[in-house]
């Protein structure tokens, strides 16, 4: 073994280099205040190691980026921890560099001959920010997509070349595949490599200046073992902090580690409204909000650029004690400013109802897409966004709000749901269910705003029939009405009533006859082979998927209201010319499935 | 890369030494040029490809049928219409995808105004809010608000300009066509995304 070492040593001289490092003098002796550079090195190593393993899973394209991160987070054993350690050690790295820079400034260790040491440390800080900005996008979830898009769009503020810079950063006129490949290359290739070079450079420069300081006299001790011990303890502390942060949401379940939102949606009209930058940029974000829109270039580029320039000039400003105090004061003001602005932003968002609602919607979609991704059908090749776009539970409320809620409510018994802009048509919550029909056929309720109260049918034949014929029923008649309601509701084949419909098939059969001869519905309505079309909606297959698509598509069709239609628009009037319709067949299907409660549940 | 080594000072400027120095200078110059050129070639090749996005252009605005006139409320309440078109992302083409949305509003019985839903501030999607005095547009991201014609309502708005209007054509058969375009966000001037 010894011979092997000697063989290597003879040809490489590496043990001499190692000895040189270990014996390099620490001026003033081993100190706790000297642990920062090593802690920065350690955090970066954690980043490199965890980053490499994340890279082995990551697939950079608009249809696979989120999906591969989802796979790491929720399917790979320990994947959530890998992601969390990578994420939190990046935050810790930034803090460590910040603390180190503050220490250099406050202790006047940026002046000659340490200018280069200081500048390299500042550059490390800037590249850490660059690594955070590029790494943030890679998850391709709602927040990282929207926040990055806002940031990259700031480039267009630069006169003349802004538009071109945006395209270069995004890899094209809009965000997509090439944005991910570029950001990935910058993140794991360029910025990481530059950071590593800066780290090495910083180490060499630091050794040189420390050796010079030690040679100039005063107390000094070799790095090994006293300073090395302190560094090792500091690194352990860093690791413990990272692990505590990573484990703050528990060790299992959907929320362990770092949150992954719903997949990014490239449709600009679905822009994630709760997008916020990461904590390190929150102060700058709030600062930029202090300026009117026309002057955005000032807080986004000019002021930060100026601040960085001042920091780079600190070694020259700080040549005199007065200059040094200026530097210290400047740093204190900036830090206090950033912290105060960050808290202001947080307080602002907490009090902002729209922001909280948008956040809650984002959480809901993230939760939903997890459910859908876990469904037996899994994530399709077109990406997880397809799951949400084809999900009635997600799209139904959006479509309802856009197309139906100007007149219709969708509110449950507690008043929860979607309220109409101006309620002027029946409440469609649980439409077609026994409970909904019981209300419709209740003399006291049919003319309430929940049903026909705000429509012209308030004075129509149906309301008159319910008031006159279904009033003062005796117990037996009430039971018969229940049977008729069960029969009509069974036409809808609602999933929520599947069991009860199957159990009460004989009552339903009785009810079906009663709809015809006892209650006389078929006097106006058609019901299977009884009655005529043309005077009232067809009750055959009432509230079934097909029936609902028909009535929403064209309520003035003679199968439904015909000429009696109130104000309900036709959403798919032209079956042969789909381009002319308000809603596509797919949208109609999603809306109907949602109204009928037909969606995937775990 | 070769670094030029300092030439030791010489006492005599005799012939062979001077010739040696000249040759040394030539060697240094050539090695520097060669080193630079050999490094530049792959870098330039890479940078040319890297700049390719500059030659890519977004969707050119063209008139698209969004709806028909009778769908738009006569009282001037705006309605939001998604814009469906083919979308290209590098090597993929996605047919019939939502690529944005437009608010349409009837200002006269046969005149329609169209507004991009994208807020000029940071690119969020504006929402319509019914109010007592006829309604307004509102951005949920940074609370910018606009009147129904798209004018900014706040004294100091986060938005650098009013909402972006789009060209509208109403055909004789009542079809509403809109020239769908996207604009740069954050700028005070309305610049079409090229």
C-alpha cells in the first residue's frame, strides 16, 4: 500500500500539494469566524451531488419536465428528500455567501490586498442567484413557469435589444421546450462550472492573502487540525439545518419536502395569478411594485445594477476609515431595506383576498393532478396538463363560470359553490337528482329563485300544474310522487344515485307508469313512447349526459323548449359547423360530466 | 495554451542572440494566433446556433372568427372568448390549442370592441368584475384595474399602458372576427410580439 502511495506521489506530487493545504497558516489562529468559506464549499458540494442524481431523472421538455419531477417527488423512493436537500441547500448556500460577504465588509477585509478575494465572493453570490433563477424554472409548475416568465419578460424593458434578449433566454418567441433545455444547460453546465471555478479561485486567493498576512507577523496556526475541526463542525451544522428544512413538512405524504404545484399551462389566459418570486427576490419584487408601470426599468435594472456596482467598488471606497463606514452603513441600509420590503410583501399578500384565492386554486389543481396522475390510466404522453384539461372536475367550474354563471347559480344547500352574476335562472347544483326534482315539484319552491322564480316559466303551465295538482297531497299521493320523482331521476343515471336506483328498481318501474297515467306528465311532455314532442322538454333520458348536451347545445330545439325557450343561448347550434359553436363538443362534454358529478375519484 | 515566457535580459545584442529573439517572437505570435483561432472556431459554430431563436417569429396576427354578434349582450357586458389555434413549440406542433383569450364587448348594436386578456404589466390574465357603475376589468396578480374600454383606473397603475385593443371586423352575417395578436408586457408602448 505504501509502495502504491509512493508510486503515485512520485508521479503526481499530490501529497505535497495536500500537505501545503493542510499546513497553510491561518492568521490569528484557528477561529470559528473563519468557517464560512468552507461551509460554502460544503453546500456547493451538496448541490453538485444531489444535482447530479436529480439530473439522472430529469427530462427537459414541456411535456416531460413536470412529469419527471413528479416522478422523482412521488414515485421514486427517497426522491422527495433528494429534491428537498437540493432545494434547501441552495437557499442555505445563498445565506452563507451573504453572511460571508457581510463579514468581509464589516471586518474591513475587502481592502488591499484582499480586493480579489472580495470580488470573487461577490461573483459567487451573483452566480448563486443565477443558479436559483435557472433552477427554479426546471420544475415547470405553475409558479415557477409564471414567475420565470415575468422575470424573463423584464428583459424587454431594455430599449432596443430587449426583444432579442427575451428570445435568446426563452429559446424562441414564447416559453417552451427550448426554454427548458437552455435553462438546464445554464444551470447544470455554465453557471455550476463558473461557480466551481470561482470557488477554487477564491480558495487560492484566500490562501495567498492569508499566507502573506501570517508572514507579516502576529499569531498564526496551521489549518490542520484546529481550523479543520471547526470547519467540520460548521459543515455538520449546515447539514442539520438543511435536513431540518427538508423535513419540516414530515417524512411521508404528498407534502413532504418541497411543494410541486400543478403543471405549467402555456395558455396565456390561464396564467397563474398567484405567482411570486423566491424569497431572495421578494424584497426586489416589492420594491419594483413601488414604481408605476412606466418606470419599471428603474427598480428592475438600474437600481440593482447600481447597488452591485457600489459593492464592487467597496474596496476603493473603503480605503479610508470614512469610506469603510460608508460601506458598512450602505450594507446595513440595503439589508434592512430588503428585509423590510420582503415582510411588507408577505403582509400585503396575506391581506390580499384575490391572491389567497388564486393560491388556494393552485393548491387545489396541484392536489387534483396528483390524484389523476395516480389513476390507473396514469400520465399520458401529451403530459400531465392534458389530465387537467380533460378533467370535468377541474374544467367544469371554469366553463360554468364563463358560460353559465351570468344567469345560473351552482350552489349547494349551504350556499357554497358558484354564485351567478345576476341570478335569473334555476340553480343547477345536483341537477336532475331526486333532491333537485323534489324542489321543482314542490308548490312552494317551483317559483322560488332556485327554480323558475326569475324566469318566464314562473307564470308557465308547469308552475301552474305544480301549484294546482301537487298541492295538499295525502300520504299515499306523496309516496307516489316520490316514486315518480325516483323514476324521472333514474333517467339521468347519475353516479351519485347508482346504488339507490338499483335497489329501488321496482318502485322506479311503478313511478314510470305514474308519470304517464297518474300525474299526467305526458299530456305535455314526451316520455319514452308516450306523449308528444313540441310543447315541453322531452323527459326521455332526462338529465342524462346525452340529454344535457342536447339542451345546452340548442335549448330551442323542438325536443326541448322549442319556441317556448326563455333566454337560454344555444351553445352548439351548428352540429355540422363546429367552428361556429360557442362550445366545442369536448367542452360541452366536460361541462355536462361536471354537472352530473362524473369524474375520476380516488 | 502557451504563455509567452519572459525573455532574460541580455548584455550583448550579438547576431545569433538577436536572431534567436526574433524567432522567439514569431513563435509566440503564431502560437497565440493559432490557439485563439482553434478555440474560436467551435465557439463561433456554437454561438451561431445559439442565436437561432433570434430568427424565430411568433404567430403573425390574423383575423379569426371568435363568435357571432347575437351572442354578445346588448347592454355592453364583456364576454371572454378563448382563442383556439395551432401552436408550435420548437419541434412540436399542437393542433387546436388554447393560445389566449379575448374580451369582446358590444359598444353599439353592430360595433364590437376587443381587448387582449393579457395584462400589459406582467402578463397575467385579467378578469371582468361586475360593479354598480357598469363593471370593470381587474388583474388578480397586482390589482391593476381598467374600465370597460381598457383605460387604467388607478392613479398610479402597476400597468405601464392601457389594455391592448385588437382589431375587430363584424361581417354582414353577424360573425365577429378578431385580429389576434400578443404584445410585449412591461413596456409603456404597445409593441407586437415579433
